C-alpha cells in the first residue's frame, strides 16, 4: 500500500448512498493542524472542495481544522497560517525520526500503554492521570486560546462530529451540534492532551484516546471516506487491540465504503521537524500540505464527486 496516498474499494454509483461523503481529519499537533489546512487549501486551489462533505470528523488538532474549514475559506486559513514566524527549534533533514508530539507526553503515554490490557484500560488510566491536573484556570485559559483559533463560535449547518473521552467514565464521546455544548468547548475538549478540560460539571480529555488519532470508524455507512492523517496512520498501541487506522479502513472497506487516505509526504515530514507541537513549523507544514493537496486534487475529483 502506498502510505502517502491509497484507495480501498468503492461502492457502486447506483447505490442510493453513493452521494454520501465523509471527511476524516486526524490529530497531529500544531504542525499537523497546519498541514491539514494546507492540504484542504491545495484541494480547493486545484478545483476540489472537500469542505462540502456530508460528515466531517475531527480529532484533536483535526477537530480544530474541522471547525476552521467549516467556518472560513480554505485560502484565507492557509494565508493566515503562513503568517506565523518561521523560527525553527528543531534540526532539519530528511533522515530524522518520525515527528512526535512531545517527548514527555509520549513517554507517559507509552508507560500507560505498557500497563494496560486494551484501549478501554488506556482510557481509564489516562483519564485518572489527567484528573490530577484538573485546574479550573487551565480550562479557562485553554478555552480562550481555542476560541481565538475558530472563525465562528457557532456549529456549522453541515454535520460535524468532534471526538473526546469522558474523563469521569473513561467512555468515548462524540460531540455534535445536538450535544448541547458550544463548538469551542467541543474543540477544546478534543484537544485536551495533558489535562482534563472542564465543561460544566464534566471533564474531558483528548479525542485521540478514543481509539486512535483519526477515529475513521465513525465514518461507517458513508459511501466515500477521505482520511487526512497527519500522523500517517501510526499509533503506539499493540496492533492486536484492533484500534489502528489500517484496521478501521479494512472494516470500512468490508462494509462497502470507498476510502482514500492521504499521509504526509517526505517534504511534509521534513517540515514537521521532530516536535509536532512546535508552532514555528506551521508555515512550512502548511506549504507542504498545500503542495500535496494541489497535486492530488485532479485525481481525487472523480472519487469525491
């Protein structure tokens, strides 16, 4: 399988559900968010509008991108991303290790995985660990930060699903416009990667702990599914747990969905650097994403329309 661009089986054009499309935007830190915006803007520049999907699924950084592309023109978002000062804090080069979120974050996550029996156990242990950092002021500050990134405060008219995990029950949560919470809170909860985010009496942690950084299984039942995965479908959990993106794509294919996946290419990985949370990498990551999207727009046109 080509890890940069791959397709699984497609449904028949005569199927009544053949017009239903789902766009999956995965997590991947600040650089991953910029790459997602760049890819979508590149599509748009090439004549392909994926923001008209019947369903958009956003996880962590992908939830921010989902709220952004449903509230502003991709070209405007792309231009704004390029305004970040391009000051690197990590070495460049094509032979570096795969980019990470932060070393301390991943070391803690690896320790939790090693002590867990399955993904539900990971959620329980992670929720307990994050509950130790339940500070009201932190949630308030995070909400302000996230709100400043969103073009609009309202949920879009189209169907948007944002993933999170309930820190009190450790159960997966999917927010939408009928959930009774504001869009900014849904996005802030999905991006809460190191603490439990407060929404009223509730506490929520990053949507990447639901199953993986993409959560493509939520697109079940849609005829055409386009997955943009900043982490390239990688996950640190054992494959036997059945939560990997590849497993989810196999299940979608078995159910009759046509699936396209786009992973960062070599230029994008080089732009990401070694720390996906380094905001100085955003301009380069967005440009790399734009080039990928622009180059694939024509090919994807027949699949998406």
